[in-house]
C-alpha cells in the first residue's frame, strides 16, 4: 500500500493484477469476435470463387421489389423481417451472409436528422431522415453494388466518380443508377448500375434515406422517455453492435471494413448532440415549415468499424474532469447531476484509463470520452469509442446508497485493497458459465464466420460463452505462462493490430513469439494447439485423479451423466494445464495432454497429513474429481484444520463436489461429507456456495419436502450459528462497515434467506425489526444486500396492513428495478385471500398494471401460492391469457409442475391445458410435463439419499 494520489484514488498491486486479468479477458473476447466476423485481409479472388462474380447473376426482374414495411402508428418497434421471396430473384451475392469483396469503404460523411422536439414527445411515430456519402475503392469491376440496409426507405441514390486521384474528392464523372431494391432476408440494399465500376478507382456513393426511431427495443436509433425535474422528457441514442448500424444508415456493416466518419447531427436547439468525437462546430438550419434547427458537426474519427459509431441527442447535464490532458464527461438527467449521483463514476474513470494506458503502454487514441447514463438501456452498457453508454442503474450512485451492488463492484476495482481476487472471479465469471457449459451445448467460444447462415446467429454469439468463457480462457492462459509474459505478449499484439482487424490465430502467434523469446517456460505444444483445444470445441473436461496410483484422466462433462454413454460421442481431448498443491505447498505445473497419464508425484501416503488439490486458485477451466481416498483425505483435513486449505479451494471443493454429484460423477454422500466441518467455516463466500448447492430453490418451494426439512434445519442451524452471529451483529450495529466487502455483500442475501427459511428466530425477529422500522420511518432504508429477504419476510410475517403499505410504495415508485423487487415481495404473503386478490389486481385494468412482472408467476413461486395460482389459472385463464399471453402458461407449468410426480397429476394438468391451448401447444406441454415428472422423480431419489445421510449425521 501507499499514500493516495493527489486525485484521491490509487490502484494497489492487487487491483492491478485483477484489472490486468479483466483487461486481458476483454481483449481475448474481442479477438475471438474478430476471428468470428472479421479478417485482416480479404482475398477477392478466393471469395469470388464460392460467391460468384459481380456479373455472375442476371439483373433481377423488376416485377416485384422488396421495400421496408411502412411503420404503423404508435411508437416504432422493430417489425419482423419477412424472408425474401425466392420465386422472383435469381441466385446471387445477396444470398450470402457476407458482403462480396468488390468495394472497400474509406470514409463516411453521415448526416442524421431525427425530428425529436420537446413539445411533441407523444407523436404517434418518430422518424428520421439522413444522407450519407461513402467514399469507396473498387477492388473488382462490378455493375452491381451491395450495402447493408434494413427497414430504411431509400429516397435517392447516386454514384459519383471515378474520383480524381489528383484533386482528391473532385469527381471526373457520374455512374447512372438504374434501380435500387432490397434483399430483406440478408439485409442488403442492391444498386443496379448502368455501367461497371473500375478496379483501383475511387467512387462516392450518395444516398438519401429515412427510417423509424424505435421504442421498447435498443437496436439502431432508439427513444428513451423519462422524467427529470418533474417534467416528461426524451432522448435519442444509438446502439450499433453487432449488426444494427444498417438500421440507421446504409453502410458496409462488417467489422473488417473500417473507415473514418465525419458525422453531422441536426437537432432541436434545446438539445445537445454527442458523438464519438469532439464537436467541431454549430450552425442553424431552417426546415420547410420555417422552424429552426441546430446543426452540430463533429471532428473526423480515426479508422473504426460501423458498430462503434455512436450518437446521442439529449437534454442532459454533465460533470467533467481532465485526466492526462483528456476530458472525461459523465452525462445524466439534470436531477442526477445536480444531486451528485455521477460524481463517483467520474472520479474513478480517469484512474482506470491511466492504469490501462500504463499497463499496455498504449495511449487512448481519442481526445475526449463522454459517458452517458441512459434512463433505460436493456443492453446494460456499450463501449462505443469516445461515447460510452450505460443503463443509469449501473453508473449513477446516490450518495446515501452505501451498500448498492453497483458501488461494491466499482469499489472492488479502485478500493485501497482488494482481497480474495480469485473468489471474485469465481463468483462473477466462472461460477455462472460452469453451470451452463457442457459437452453437448453445441456452442464453442470460437466459431467461423462461414458457419453462420443468417444475421440473427451473429447476435446470438454475444452471450455467456463469448464473455465469461472467453475470460476464463484468458485467465487460464495467463496462469500457465506468467503475468509478465502474458502482458508482454498483449502489448505486442495491441501495437501491431491497432486500427485493424485480427483473427484468433494472430493473438496466439504473439503469445508464441513471447514464448520463443525466452527459455524458462516450456509448453507441451504450441500456444495455438493448446488454446484451440479449448476454443474450438464445446464444454469442458472433468479431471479425475486417483491418489493411490497417481493416474489422472480427463473426460467431457455431461449434464446428468449416465453409466452407458455410448450414444454421446466427444472424440477430442483438451491440453490441460494442471497447477496443484500438495499438503498446502504449491507444486510444479504439469500437463495432461492425453486422455490419461500417470503422475507418481501425486500419490499420497497413509499419513493423515497427506492430501492433494488440483487446479490451483481455480485458474483452469475444468472441474476436479478424486477417487474415494482422495475425497476422504480432503474431508479429514477439513474436519481437522480447514484453514490449512486456502479459502478458494474450500469454495472449489464444495462447488465441484455438489456439481459432480448432481450429474452422477460421484455419490451425493461424498459432497455432503464435505459440509461436516462447517461450524468452523467463517468465510461467508464458502457458506454462499454451500447454501446455493444444498438449499436449492426447488427444496425451499416444495411443501412436500417435509421429511428432509426438520433434519436439514437441525443440521444446518448447528453449523450456521457462528457465521450468522457475525453478520447479524454487523447488520444491527454498523452495516456501513461492509460497504467495501464485495464478497460479503453478494453472499448476505443467501445467508439471511436460508436462516429465516430454517425458522431461526433471531433471523425472523431481525426481519420484523428492520421492516417495521422502515414502515414507521421510511428514511431508514433496509440494507440493500438483504432488502429482498426483509421485504419478503415482512410480508410473510405480517397481514393485510403490511401488504397494503407495500402496494402503496409500489405505486409511487418509477424505477423498474424497485418495482420488481416490491412486486416479488408482495407474493410472499401466506394468506390465500391476499394472494388471490393480488392476482385479481394483476389482470384488472388501471391502476394495477404491474407492467414489469408476471404476477401469476410471482404467486406460483411460493409453496402456498402454487396451489392458489393453479386454481386461479383454471378459473381466469382467458383474462390471464389476454394480460400475459398464452405463452406464459409454459413458464407457469414449469413452476406449478414442481410437485408433479405421478401420471394422474399429469392428466389433471393436461385436462386444464386441453381447454385453453391450441393442438400444437398441447403436444408441447404434454412433452414438457413428462420431462418435469422425470426430473421430479430424480430429485425425489436424491432428496431421499440426502435425508438418509442427515439422519446418520445429525
């Protein structure tokens, strides 16, 4: 540690390590995406062979053209795109997902004019007009041009050129445009020219267009309506990633086709316009009605892809600071800025930028950074160059909010010290993706662009596997190299590929260069071979060590593994780095590069002090299993001296064992044995893993678990009291002491929920105290980490008076997050008549709209409400269907079906479904009910074994 810097912030070494890992993870994710959807160089000749040349297909007949549908009255929403009729157009380049390599864009002059006015926020449909001049270089002679464009009307199209090589943009001629038509299924605008463009020459495409501004979707150009300073206001923002730029202007919408952009925004004078670059100038423009508009121009951007183009038109205020000569501004609602809600974000942004610049020795290339808090942004955040966008719930921080999740996340980056880095990564990144990933998921981290058949598939890759699995791959790579070698390779890679695209192999090549330049670290294969074994196949391995023989083997992880898995083939193996510890001492890295291998050094003796744990610090992307002796040794060590095993590995043992037992790799009793020591466990993050795995949602909500409940209650409360006393005392005496303890904050809710569910009187009493104190004195906020639990038990332990109070608070809240929290709490009532009334409110008309939440689903989640919700559905299906849609029954069947274990119960549900659903829906529900029944029978068997174990060990 050291003294704070003059700015009031500094980054400790621990934070530096964490940020380095996170930055590397981001870079790997970007590299993977580049490999998926971009290329460093494009070979026109090879692409022409499989796509067909520019003149290969005849001009389509003119009898029918595809045009964007006319927007209907009301707020614009993205309409479904109809498939292109195949009976009128011949095969051609418009049938391919990728643009033909005939043109390369060099520069865009883009002008947008949305007609947003402060006094016309309720206009039935908001539209925008625009013009774009795209300077292109012709690579292959063609009389047909393809650009990306979707749901835009083309008002005019001209092609000027060739451009003079001497006088810059001065045109030598004009190329006639004979026709413009749209291939909607592949999202192309096609220009049919009267003569071919010439290779090597530059041309300017001049297009005028118009399109809708969207609401209720965050793609292309969209509208946010919100309240600020007591008035209804609106702002416009853009979201172009990954393929939404084509919703806003005709363009070459592929990441490899980078260009520079000169952007002009025409807007009402009461608004401010923001874009990627600083403002260059302003002027005034008059429309045909005599109204005056402001024209804001921006400096030209560096080379960048279309998906990073960004702009905002808003009536916001900002705060700013300068960091190393760069201006950083946070924009938000005027109320938020005036109250200081953006100050925290402003103060941490500069140091983070500086840290990353120093780490990678690369200066941020833009002269300014604007960060805007959007009132509603479903994408959560977007890293547009020079204009970052966040949902305001993730960026703004009210000074009185001491324990909000967003502050703990931010504080974990810039706080004076951050311990438990490995636990943070496990909790935020690794835990979630390991739960979802398996050998049959059919989703690798890396996918080739030619494997995509439609644009929607590109959008789908922005998921858990790209981000969290990609981050885990980067962390594993760093672990078997070294931090210094890892950062050195990244610096080299970033320097070479700045302002260009890269393939995945380019990244591995730079890591290989770093390996080849030193002799200390030796690998069993090239970096490419190692990493390809992880990124090109789905799932991850289970590594099993026999500590008696030292034999280690790998096999794919399957959900619900069966003994005879002959139908499920997974031929490849992984090249697995094994970092490990023996008796608490770190050992040398070894590699499992075959299906099995012998490691004599991993054998253990009969000594009770001898034990082995694989996957040091959980840096490897795999689960670990042991033979019976290996698990027994670890269990003995936990009971004798748990602190001899680092906390990250106590967490790992619990999570691996329960996951492996759930999926039939080991017996459930093996996992349960690891919990015997828990009376000595004082790390709440370990308790969090135990409770998530043992006290499952199904167990809590199923009233039929009456055999297991008293045994589990007795077993857990005996071990839970120490950790409970620690944190309940903190909550009562000084909850602010937890404000920088991220692990405690994210674990507290599960601890409190379980303690109250187990009937711990102190938990129930504390819930009453905090709830009543808040009801009586609303300024005394319930601590944020346990707010859900306290609200729920405040309602469950109360009566109509408490419920009505919560409803009144709900009706006065405007933030969706807060309204959802209250809506779920009201479903915790134990009174059937209150729950019935709640559902009646939900399907009635104004004022009980409950727009954010399906209230029938909320009620069905509880053990009391499930049966009430079921009867309510039978008696009120028509109204429920009109309110939430017929498809909502599928989700409700999942919830209500948790008690189904007999064929007669299935028949009963089918009889209900047959009266309310179409034939094809009935068949789907029938299959679903059979699956639910089978899952419930498996859970029943598992719970029976847990019950038997508890009887022996309570």
